C-alpha cells in the first residue's frame, strides 16, 4: 500500500474528526487573535475619545472666532480698539487728568 493510499484511507475513516479539529483550531485561533488585539482596541478607543474632545474644543473656538469676526466690523469695536490700542478719543469727549499723583 502506498503512502497516498494510507493517507486517503485514514482521511475517509476519520473525516468527521478531522473536520471537528480543523473547526476547533480555527475557532481558537480567532479567539487568540481577538484577545491579542484588545490592547490596540483599547488604545484606539482612547484616541477616539481624545479626538472627540479636540473636535469639541475646536468647535467652541470656531464659534468664538465667528463671533469675533462679526464684532470686528462694527463701529463700536473699531472705536474700542482705537481707544485702547492707539489712545485715541472722540472729538467731543471730556478728558480728565489726575494731577494729584504727579511729583
């Protein structure tokens, strides 16, 4: 009897057992792979949470920028900046100078 015939007769006699063990090996390998990927899954979930926080921060920041961009074009804002940054005053404004602190 050749080795090919021996293998074929063994396979036909033990076909159900071979299928069962092949199935068991596949299932355990899938479980093992899933367990090995748990740290990576956990790290990815943390990264997603960080990115979501960053998205919320950027949305808030964008809203503030939009609000500021609307204010920038108003006369009140231009006057405020002229007073604070440039020291300008309106033509009819009263200016008070504190002379008590001069030495």
